[in-house]
C-alpha cells in the first residue's frame, strides 16, 4: 500500500507506483522530484477500450483524496458508465447552467457572498433592495451573456437625474455583479462601462449635497426653554440630550445605561453604533447628568435610557421629527423645519463663532480626520479638552441657574 514516504521520494526516472488499494490507481512520475500525477487505468464499459482517468497532482491531491476519487470512478464503471464521459457531461452541464444564470440570480449570489463583510445591517439590505427596485424589473430575468449596455441604461434612466445618489449607487452595484460574472467566466466585458455614453451628465456631487436643515445656533436657547425643558415626556428629553451632547440621534436613541458612567460623567458609545466604526466617548455636562438622573429616577427600564413609553423599545427618529414639526422649528433652509441631525451643524457653527479649535469641534462630532497621515498619528480622543467645550455649549443651550 502506497504511503507518503514513498510518494514524496518519487523521481522523474521512476516507473509508476501502484497504490495497492484501488485497482488501476497509480502515481506517475513528473519532471519534478516528489511530485506525481494520479492516473487510474480502466476498461470502458461503453467502448470496451482501455483508458486512463486523471485525478490531479500529488501532493496537492493527497493519497487519501486520490483513493476516494478512484473509488467513486470505479462505482461509475460498475454502473455501466464511462467516468471520463461522465466528467465531461457534468462539466458541460455546469457550464450551461452558469451561462443560463440570470442577473437576479447572480446578484443574489453576490449579495450572499459579500453581506457578512458589511457591518451595517441597513447597508446590507439596501444593497439588494436598490437592485430589486430599479434593475430586476428591467433585466433581472435576462441571462448574463445577453445583458447589454442599453439594458443597464434603461434601468438607470428613470432615476439618473432626480435620484442621482441612488442611481450612482445602483450603477456601482450592477457593475459589481457584472465584474463577478466576468471573473466567473460567464461573459466577457462589463456592460456598465459604456453606460456613460447613453445617459445625460449628472450634476456634480457637491451640487447634489442637501444639508440637514439646522436651527440657527443663536435661537436654540429660546427653543429649548419654550419647548423642551418643561416637558416630562421621553421624546423632548431625548431631543434635549441630542442637542447638548451634539451626537447623532440614532446614537442617543439606542443609548443604554451600561454605557453611561455617572461617576466620571462619560458616555461611551460602542463602535458598532458609530458611523466611523470607532468607539466614541462623550464628556457629559452637568445639564446632561441632571437629565439622566431625572430619567433614571422616574423610569424603570434597566437597559434603554430613552425607551418608547408605549413599547419599551427604541424610539424611532420620527419621535424627534414630530416635535420639531409641531413646533415649526425654525431652520436655515427656506420652507423647511429644523432637523434633529441639524443641531450638530448648529453646534459646529457655535464652536467656530466662539473660536474653539477645529480639531476639537470635529472630535466632538466624531468626524473622521480627513488627512490620512494626521489620522494615523492621532492617538487621543481629546476627552478632557472637549469636556470644557461641551460644558460651555450646554451652558449656552440651557444656562445653569448659578451662571
């Protein structure tokens, strides 16, 4: 019986070495020492002629693997079929099945392959949803080799100008699917590459940016005093917390008591809730601490800081939007009320007006440093420096009685 010690010593001038366990299986020498080609000689039950079927190269294909492949081939022979013919038939059928793959099927396979690498659950769902909404109805049922540049253009045309961001992302996702198909050998050439010749030019990204309507920072104290401070309800308290901490509303809506250190006045937001994917520490002002203590005293929810009063679950962003709409909250955008996210911009303007360093204000907003070199050497989150600034901001928004 063939063992690895013998197989590893095979030389180019040696004769084929019989395996000794499966009839006809031999390891044939190659031009390199220690490497051999697996072959099994058999008599075809179809033609009655002798044939050799290969199972790959040793040591990439181990002795155990070669034996298994040889046993499988012998079983095919016993059933009256030729294993070489069967291998060709299966290869042809697999190739035909691949060529018949539709765009929708290919997109589903790509999504399944990639989704575990995306941390953001919303992005995972949006990736396939945009294709299902805008692409599948146009050419989702088409076989991959039959998809043309015009097909892609027709799918994108209805949203190309008035939903430019969505159209651009959809185009990128179609391109990704077609690149996968090219790599699989299902077609040659990516039809998305020629789409630019069939669609009008979009406005520049800078021109398309729509900023969140923000309340002018000078009128925030009046709004807070009139609409938020006196309310015992969860939503107004959440909005006040969002304003004085300058965090994103989603970060505050999902806040948990275990993240908050009332002894050291620090709220630590875990990385999986941050847009940057990095842990963010928020220095809590006296006003923020008083608000949290008030909530903790009156609420029995041991997990969420701002639970829905009806379900105990996480509040939706509409809870804050509703407050701002009912108050007709003034913003810097004509005919639009202020948004919860816009208060971050209000804070940024206040910080600039009061001459706080840019890097300090940007750090408070948990913005990633744009310069990659500076980012690589930036090892501190400036917590204590930010603490003074955030207390000053809170004092402006909601003045302390002893101020």
